[in-house]
C-alpha cells in the first residue's frame, strides 16, 4: 500500500502534492488516495500523460446480458457502451421473468450457452442454443419503438426495455423451462438512461455519466491476460476469460496491473476512465462452455484467498470480505474505434 501511495504521490505536480500532503494530515491513507484520484478526475484527457502498457488482445460484446459473448476484432467505444461493427451493442438485451425481475447466470447458468447474433445484412436477429431450434426473427420488429415497455430494477436503479415479442418469449421460456420468460431491448432515444450519480453505493464516483443498456454499473470492463494466468497457476482446472465477461482484454502487462490504471488510452483516440474495481460473485463459477456451476465454487474460492481488498482502500467499503476483485470498471471519456492489436496506454 505504501508503495502505491508513494508512486501516486510522485506522479503528481508540486501543487497536487501539497494538496495530497494536507489531506494525509487530516485523513487515513485511503482518503489520501481518494484525494489523488480526484485530482486526476478533474484533468481533461489532453492533459494526461500516458505510458504504453500492452496491447488490446481480445474484444468481447455480450448482446444479451448473461448470455454468451461474441469475440470481435473491432468495435466502437460510445458514451453508453461498446458497439460491434454488426450494429449490436454490449448488453442491450436482457431476459426478465414473468414478474419482470431480471434473469442472470446467477439463477440460470445455462444462459451461458445462448448465442445471440445478427444476420450478415443486419436485418435478422438470431438465437441459438443446444437442443433448441434456431430462432430467426426480424430485428426491426422485435426492437420497434411501438412495442410495450417493461419496467424493472437493475440493482439500485430503475430501468426499462421494449418487449421483444411473443416469438422471443416462447423460445426463451422453452429453453429455460419457465413460462413468461421475456426478452427486453434497450433502444436509445426511447428507453431512458440510468443516471449513475443516483446509485447509493457508487454514485459518488460519477458526475454526468449515464448507463445505456443493461451493464451493471459501468460501461466497460477491462482485464489482463496476466491476471488470468496468475489465477490459473493456483487452480487445478484453469479458468476461462469468458467466465469474467470483460469487454476488453490486454496482453503484455503484469498480473493485476489494471488495479492501478486511472485512465486507459487505446490506439490513437479512445480514452477510458477507471471508476472502480470489479467485485466478483458466484456468477464466475459458471463454466461458460457447459453452462454448469462448478461444484467446488472455483475460481471464486481461490480469488477470495488473495484478491480481497485491504480495508484501507476506498472500494473495500463496498466489496468488503465477500467479493474478491478481478478487472476494473471503466467509463468512456473520448469515443472512437478500437481494434485487436491496438497499443494500450495508461495513466497510473
């Protein structure tokens, strides 16, 4: 912890160092770190000094929350999330039960095997899963602004979505074996964004950022190959990066370097700001290739042995001794296109 504070302090200007030094007299080390973080938060992207840290090795887009993600070679970073070149946004669909409660891998692990896609011309929405006939419906029809709006809660914020029709409902209900399971769609300009400042746990980390779609509390999630490799040295059965469902994977770094990135720049344009660490839950115990929860509770069990936050760190107030951390959550500061192979730069 002392090393992190020292490196953060030395990276500040003289004026910033005075500010942080004053804060440290009045507060704990965690608050001093918070003071330094706010100095960075006030900077504009053009004022930041980035250093190369690795390369973008993988891009994932998960069109339906909790369903299988698509690995793509390029995507657009927008203010409200990642958009694939096929037009599908990350987590712009969500499954609801008959009472309009969200359905995720936590309660339905076989969702990991549901693969959503678009036809090459972008006009047909396709769902595939083991043991099921392929669903092929008009994308325009299931995302029409005239469809009924379903209202529900996403953690601590109100949300809503367009009902995607009876054919989607019948297919999902049959697959899950639960009638009334429906698909909802977030249509920008029709469905209201969630205001991150209104969240009672993490709202203080945001200003005017909004969440489109159905990501939990960040637009983007980044992890590194080295972090997964480090975890896998401790496991009998290696975990897959798909278990952690990130959008962006970076190679060529040290293990858990992403913990210390305040900002990321990918390629020549895109700038992302780290808002908070990503606490992990039972969802990561679902095998993404079988749709079955691991009976030994791995890799969550091992993560808890060495990836729980020290209580001096601000994020520990939320994650505590229950949720180990893996990866970082990000907000988009400068939009643009990213491609596999792009150089990744960071402010630490």
